[in-house]
């Protein structure tokens, strides 16, 4: 299921929408016109960079969960409660600052290069990452140390972040079965699961503040479309293989959706019950299936780029689900599994931050969605 043929050459909408930076002098010789640094950055920046805030936001949520566990998490007995709380506060602050910066850059892009934003919206991969900013804000809202779920500010912020998700749902899901050139079988790709994750994260946030009916509504919307996305990609219908090789890290989204769904259902039902366990086992199986196929990601790992951040977010939510599973069941296997996934999640996120710090120049390079 997960093996991928070589993707057909795709036209990069960023290249199409980018301005022509060449000119000719009075002798007819061509020369390159250099743009100001900010202008150059805005022309190359796109919603795919919100993978970074997704990864950091999910890590903040993970460490908040760890900071709230004490005696029941015996494998972490060596780590003090103060250390976990400090790690959470540092991660949340870093996530907040990064998301503010990315949001500011994207607002500038919308203002100065709206035609490029429109190109993203019309692209079969780029449109899915328009959900990423709002998912990132919802993750930070859930883990916020000062905004409690039972407050008016939480409710207002939830509506602010959820309304764009629902608006994108109506637009994109409607196109899937009403617009001939946008039939889902023609545009399906692994990033289509980001829209599903947006609904599930919104459902989890709603459940935390006691809005059970709204949570069930968004959970249903997300899961129904997840079934459509999963079956379409599983059957490999025409159009479902439209992903450049360097974007293959987004295959990790296959197990991100059921991981988020297991946590969302736990928030709705109040316990990590059979349904949550089934979704967790599905995500664990899909993760194992991908982990056993390293050759699938070999070409995409030759050079660091922003697409690598797609590894972190799914792993973190799988680790979060394993924490909940370890709290629910007895035995030695669940805590060991939890430790392995936690270590993998933290190591991957830390490694990505180091790679990003060492390769800052790649931030301004033209990278596909």
C-alpha cells in the first residue's frame, strides 16, 4: 500500500507565480535583478512551512501531558516533575514565538503576493497546508498554560481558529464531489489527510471545554472523510500518485490521523476506551508498515528541507496516544512501547531543530509544498 512509484514531474506553482528576476541592459545582455531579502523570502514562503509549528505545538502538548503525570508514569521516575514542567513551558513559548513569526510572514505574503496565495489554494497539495496554521493554533490553545478550557477566552479563541477550518472544509470537501476537475480521485494525495486532522484537533479542543455535541460533530466530519481519503489512497486510483519524491515524508500522515482520532475520542468519551484503542492500534500498524520501508524515504533524505518536519508531528501524536494507552492497561509491554515512542518523538523533533539551525539558508530556498 505504502510503496510509491516515481512521481510524474509536477509543475511547481511557486515557480509559476514567482516574478521574473531577469532583465536586459541596453546592449541586450541578460542580467539577474536581486530582490530585497524580505521580498525574496516572501516569494518562496508558503503554508508548508507551518509543518514546523505543527511539530513544535504537538511537542508542547506532549510535554504538558507528561508534566501532569506523576506516580502513574513509573518509567519517568528519574525525571523530576520540575524538569518536565520547565520543558513544557520552554517548548510552548518557543512554539508560540515560531507560530507568531510564521503567521506574520504569511500575512505579509497574502498582502503583497496574493496571486501566489491563490496559486497555493488551487494546488492539489498546497491547499491542504492551508489547514496547518489553524491546527497549530488549536494545539497551542489546548496546551496553553494560562488559558483554561472553562474560560470565555478559550471559547472565543476556539471559534476564531475553528471557523477557518470549517470554511475550508466546505470549500474543499464540496469540490471533491461537485467539481469535475476536482473530483477527489483526481487530486488525492497523502496531504489530503491534513484536513481530517484539522477537524479532529478541533473536536478534541471542543471536548476539553465541555462542548460534547460540537466535538462529536467535528469528529464525525473528520472520520467520515478520513475513510474516504484512506480508501482512495489505498486503492491507488488515478491521481493519488501526484507527490514529488522530496515530499515523501508526508506519508507519515497515514498514521497521524488515527492517532489524533484516538485522542479526540478519548476527550469526547472521557476515557481511553475500546474505540480509542482500535484507532491507536491502527496508527501503530501503519507506523510499523512505514518504518519497515526505509527505502521509500531514501531519496527525500538526501538534502535537508522543510518537508522533513512532516516526520515529527505524526510521531508525537502517536507517542501521546501511547501515553494514554499505558495509563489504561496493565502489564509491562505498554510502558515499554510508550518509552520507545516517546524517545523516538523527542529525538526526531530535537534532531530537526538542530538540522534547521545548521541549515538556515534552506529556509529561503524554493521548496515544494
